[in-house]
C-alpha cells in the first residue's frame, strides 16, 4: 500500500457507512488524501452485503435518536442514488399488522412515533388491508408505509465505491488493520502516520475502541439473522409484511420481505452468537470474540435476567424452519401452504450491550479519542441511514483537522 501521509485520512472498513463517510469527506475537502482500508478481498463480504435490502421509512425509532434523524433523510438520499444510477429497485411499501387486539395500543404508539419523525405513514382500519396486501391478516388495524422499498445492496455498494474513487479516494483490499492509535495506524504489520482515522470496522469496531481504552462501558454480543426464502410465484406478495415490534428489543420480529430478484423471505431470527464473523458453527470466532460475548451474556443474565429469558424464548426456536413458518403464518396465513423454503445466507449485527444496565443499546454510538472516531453499533437501519449518517460523521471527523 503506497500512500502519502501528508493530509492522510484513513477509514477502516469499506461497508456502506465507511464509503459514505469517505465520499462526504472528499466532497467537503477535495484536497485531502482519503484511503479506505478493507481486510477482505472485495466489497460486501459482511453486513453491508448481507442485509435484507429494505430501505426503511424511519418510524420505528425514538424521535431523539440518531436512527430517527438519519433514517428518513437516508431513505431519500439512498433512493435518489438508486434512481440516478438506474439500479434495481421495488417501491413495495410495507404494512405493519396486529396479531391480537392487545397490540392496537402499540400500533398506535408506533404511528405517533412515525409522525413525530416526519415519516409518511397511515393508520388504517383492518377492512382496508386487502387493498394493499390481500394475503396479509390483521386483527384490528394496520399501518401503511408508502416510502418503504427494496433494492440490491451489492449494486449500491459498488456504486458508492465507484463514486468514492472518482472523487480521488483510494480503496485498498486485503489490508489487515492490527492497531489504531492517535495519529497512527498499523496495516499488514506496517505503521503509517495519520491525521485522521475513522473506525467503521463493523463487528470489529469495538475491539479497536477498547484497545484505546474507549467505550469500555460497552460489550458486544453479535446476533445472527437467518432467513428462509421461496419464489414470488409460490407466494405472490405485493408488499412487505411486518408484525408490531417489541419496543424493548432492537429487532423487528419475524416478517416478510421481498427482494428485487423475485425472492420472498421470512425471518430473520436474532440468535446470540459468540463470533463476529461466525457464519458457521465455531468458524469466525477468536479469543476477543469469546471474551466480549461472555461479558455481554453474563451482563444480560445478571442485570436483565427477565429480558434475557424472553429473548431466548422468542428467538432460539427460530433456528427451525418450521417455527419460522408458523410465526410467519400469523401475518400471512397462506404462507404455511408453501413447501419450498430454502436457507438464505445469514447476516450478523454488531449489537452493543451496556454493561452497567444490561440493556441492548438501541442507537448508533460515536466516540472520539484524539484524532480517531469510532463508529459503534452501526446496525439496522445502518444501510438505509448510510448516506446521511455518513455525511454527519464526516462533519464530526473533519472537526479534528480544524
């Protein structure tokens, strides 16, 4: 890797957020030398290439959160990018349905939150559901989200990478970052001087923060999301179909999503695992992962035992396809008649746990040590937020150089 250290900015990780940050920095300061370092041989090996492809509207998140702030803006920015480059895109919309009458209150609160977030959203009577999704079922009312859509994450990440390089940025693959320090970074055993470093390493971000004695109040517990899929001709859904989520968890429950290639997916599970890249049993696990996950699990069990039990009760059965289908059938009854369900490649979210309270951290976290910014807990809806959130992080990062 040949770089000029004068004015050098390093971004660790070439996911959509890392790329968006790099683009925003170069648009603001074209004279800076910005390099994105990726440990893999190409783009989209992890979260950015394995997400559901759903462009969220932004009504799930607390109005005072970064997620709420950047999801609606990010939806618009990401949709504009997709349209400008003529990428695959489906304007599906989404319905959120109730499974029993007791959920009406939660559905109404979700609607109010969406309105507070400035999201286009409708709370409609159950009789209207067939106009939007004839195959779905709701007990009382439902929400209609017209600005939810789906796209192809791999196409988006390639376009962002091309834009970054066209602005003069350098994208380096097979670059293993082993150490981040104030004003320096070690890559493939070689140390480089740096004026600014942004740590966007996803499931590895917290370990770099901890190595600088930063964000030590958090531990990380990776969660694996498993989907099953069938073809649209076997289950011809028009829209995405979601349940009312449990506000105590940063997960949205078993739901139906459509993909641009015609697949209909059910899932995901949210299974706690120990490895930051544990896509298969005991692969992608190291000693740091084991320590982090043990700390998270023990904190959850000690500080928030009841929540831990509910999480385990709700999610562990979802490892079985039969269980996923049964839960999904509460939303779309005819899905239970589909026999051809196949495994879709899993994704892993780098979920933070607050070690003091035992709570799963609900929002993005940005911390700073000297010339280094750490982007932590950049989980769903990180893909949707990426362009607007990346621009905001870039602004915070550039303050280091002033």
